[in-house]
C-alpha cells in the first residue's frame, strides 16, 4: 500500500506520499529450516537483502518535489519460530510464536526534479 503522512520539522510540516512500491530484488543466500521436536519449526535467514523501487513526493510551505526512488536493505537476519499443534482432530495449523529481525545497512537513492 501507499504511505502518506506528515512530519513536523523546524519551522513547518513536511507532507509526503510514497506510492507504487515494488519489490525488485530479494536475495536469500543463507536460509535453513529445522524441526523443533514437540513444538514446531525454526526458520533462520541470514545475510538477506531486499531492493524496492517507488514513486515519492514531498511538499512543504516553501517547496515541493517528486521523483523515483530506490531503497536497498542489506545484512538482514531473521529467526522465526512457528508452532504446529500435534493433535489429529482437524486441519494442520501453523502460528508464529516468535520472530526476531535485524538489518544492517539501508541505502536510499532519491531522484527528483530539484
């Protein structure tokens, strides 16, 4: 979905809109799944990266600008634990028990008219 909002900086508000967000690349160089006896599944993703393209525009009382942007997030690490109830009374279900995510670097490039 699009991101729209405003932030107060110094002498005024900055209104922004980020739209047409598209994931253009995902890299998962290290991923593993293991079973946790009696409780569920552990997913570990290491050193992943993600690239997004988007349109952006900002407006203040002094100026406005818009353009295209790229966001590259790297050194992403995720550990997630999923529980899987072992009863045979119905369809198998999976629920997220815990999740920890960290990211190392974020690079943002904005191309605009100004």
